[in-house]
C-alpha cells in the first residue's frame, strides 16, 4: 500500500467505497491525530480514548457514502470525531477523570540540558492544559482545533458547523477567557 501514501483522502475514500480494505489507509492517517485531539479536548482514560476512536472510525466508515468529495475529508472526519467527543463528554462530565497531557511524551536519550528544556516546555504545556480544562467547552474546542490541530477558520467552520464569522468570534472570546484565567492564577508563559 506504499503507493497509496501519495493519494488524496478523497481518492482513498473512493477506493474504500469499492474495497473496504483501503479504509485502513484512512485509519492510519487519522488515528494519531484523533488520539491527540481527544486527549486535548477531554479528560478520558487511554482505554476510553481508544474506544472513542474506534467508534469514530466506525461512524466514518458507515457514512462514507455521504461524504461529498468537493469538501475536505479531514474537516468531515473531524466533524464526526467532534460529535462523538461531545456525545461522550455529556455522558461522563459528572465523573471525575484524569488528564493525559501528551501521549507522545518520552524522556529517553536526552542529555541533562535537554532534560531541563524538556521539563520547562512540558511544565508550560501542563499549565496550558490546566487552563484549557477550566474553559467553557465551546472555547476549549475552538482553541484546540485552531492552535493544536492547526485547522483553518474554514475547517473549524466545517467541523463545528458554524459560520467563519462565528468561529472568529468564538476564538476571540476563547483567547480572552484563556488570558483572564492566566491572569487570575498569576501564570506567565
């Protein structure tokens, strides 16, 4: 399947509709991205995240016929992921959870200087995630999509099904709320 790496998502979707084995390429492309996205958005255990990812891919596969190739596949797929996360969030928000800050965090093969930099960077990351956890969900998700998932306003608009103007307003309010929380807690970056 090496030759498939150069194919667009839309091309892989078309192939998947003819042969379900091609769907594995989409899973490979998006599995880590969804894991990071979910980890950043909600305080779920690794097992819950893996279950959620499985549900997301099942929904994506079941709805492949509804995908409009004129749209960007990643926005469509993130929309499904977003809906699943929000649905799960509503079910578990009353249960206390632990936050997994960074699933890719490892300390192997680092020099002493690298470790100092590594811990400083990740201490800031921990502070950021602590503050994000305090924000309203609508602000948290828009900040994560924009700054962690690096989605454009248009993609965020497609994912959240809000106009680009509303996305811009949400981002401005989210940044303001984030800044207010950092000021209130006397946190500097």
